[in-house]
């Protein structure tokens, strides 16, 4: 047996040790974390729906009707009317024939790759893809290849080198640690040219991007027909939990037959599906939430610009400040916390070595006064 303590000490020495913080109360800009009042800039609750009155009311009503838990997997007797109605609403909203719910986004990505490809096939991934897409590719048993970030030409070359077997191309829609948006139009063209499956994981685009919140496809004006597999999570902009994969009838039926992370797990509580349907209604009927988020992103980036705080070219709610060195990044995050600002330090292996960063995320619920406090704290640290 290996010495776990030795390994843990090594992590601490390398400033890679991970710890949880305890929050009291709901997800919102002003939170109590580890007993301390902070302004949070690290949530994925981009529209403030996690603590929205109507979403909470739908959740409570769902519990009253369906009880607390689903009691079984979807293929036993855990697939409720609530799950079914949400799947239909998601299919209609995204413009795909069908949608299938998964209990988490991580599981959706593992299940998808494993259901579609295996030994002798190839999975091609953007090198900055989310860990769940990488793990999905690895677990599928197919050969894994990683192409240069957002580089359609490199994908083209790599696809051309694979002459047999199925090919599955996976990309984040909005890259989760960088905030830039995938070049879906170019990637979809290359996939069509090579007869490859193409999947977009829109965890950070769904609900947020596009005039109607339909995500990265709507943002780029790409037709659903060009992206045969669309996946998004429900625990971010929608403020609840879970995920779905949308696509053709055959795709969804195949996943129901073969995706192990769909078959061998308990269905999420029906009340979560009811709450999510309420979130989706808000996404449709309150475009001003996206407007408020956009305004905050613009306000933050222009204030940083004025003060010479260096950002990337991200146009989304994810605004990384790349510091590079792990120890410095952790120290800066601690200095911010001392000033009542919660921004997490993102370190390797979540991001490539030498690119440790503060991952600032903005929400529609932040006020300009909140953002002013973040900016002045960043400015003090920088100088
Ligand atoms: C968060 C995230 C996931 C995982 O979704 P969960 O529902 O939290 O398991 C998958 N892909 C991307 C790009 C993500 O950001």
C-alpha cells in the first residue's frame, strides 16, 4: 500500500492541495462562506436562477406532488411525468427532435462516448476540453486524439489520418476555464467532410448565449442539423442540477439502450425536473436577465481596461486573469478573500501547467457596486 500521507504532503508543498469551503445559505453574490461575509465571483449561476422565487416554488410544489426522491432508475420506475415533460420542453427549446435527461453533466459525457464508440474507433477532442469530455473519451476504449485549441485545420489533419472506424469529435461550446467560444461553424464543416459525429458540450453557453438563450449554436447562427449531438448542463445558468443530450430520435433511443451512466443510476428527483422547467420558462420570458449579464461583462472588462488589468479576449461571463505560477495565484486568491472577495484559484491539472489563474465569473445578479469592489481589490493587488 502506498503512503497516502506522503502524497498529500507533496500536494501541499506544490500548492496543489484542494480544500472545501462551507457556505451557509443560497447561491447569490453576497454569501457567508466559512462564517465570513464575502462577495462571490466564482459561481456558475449566471442568471441568478438557483435562488429564484419561481424556481424554488416549482421545486417545493414538485416535492409535494412527487415526494423527495425518484426511487429508481429511469428504466425501472423512476421516469416520472416531470422528467418526461422536461425532456419535451428541452427538445422544443433547443430545436432537436428529442432530448434525454442525465443526472449530471459528467455522467452524460461518459455515457455518450461509451454508447457511440469503442475499440477501433477514434475520439478527437479540443485540448482544452472539460475533464468530463476527456474522461468520456478515455473510458470509451476508443483511441483518443487531442487537437489544438479551437483549430479546425488541425482537426482536419487529424481526422484525415484516421481511415477506419467511427469518429467522434467533442468540444466545449464555451471553454470552461477560458471563456472563449468554440468555432462551431468551422468545426462542423470539417466533421461533415470526414463523416464524423460532432458533439458540443454547452454547459456554459446554454441559457446565456444567443438572443433567446439557446446557447452557442444560436450565438453563431449554426443549424441544429450541423451539430448532431448537443449536450448542456442544468446546474449552471438554469440554476438546478443535471444535464441533457439532445439529438435525433435514433440517437436518444441508442443512449437509452446503451449509455451505462443513464441505465445504471437512480433518476434525479422529479422535483428537480419541475424546478428546471420553471427555470427554462424564465430563460424564455426574461431576456433582460441576459441583458443584465451582458452589461456586467461589459462593465467589468471596460473597468479592467481603464486600469490596465490584463484579461483574455473572453466575451462571456467567464473572465480569467491568468497569473501563471501556482503559488502566486493561490496567494492572490487569499489576498482577495482577506478583502471579502471570493474568486477561486484554478491550478493544474484543471488547466495546463504554467497557466494557473483566477477564474472570475459574473452573474446577472451582481451590481456595479459589487464589481467595483472586485476591481479595486484587483487593482490594489496588482500595484
Ligand atoms: C460543469 C461541466 C460539466 C459537468 O456537469 P455537471 O452537471 O456539473 O456534472 C460538463 N462539461 C462542462 C464543459 C462543464 O463545465
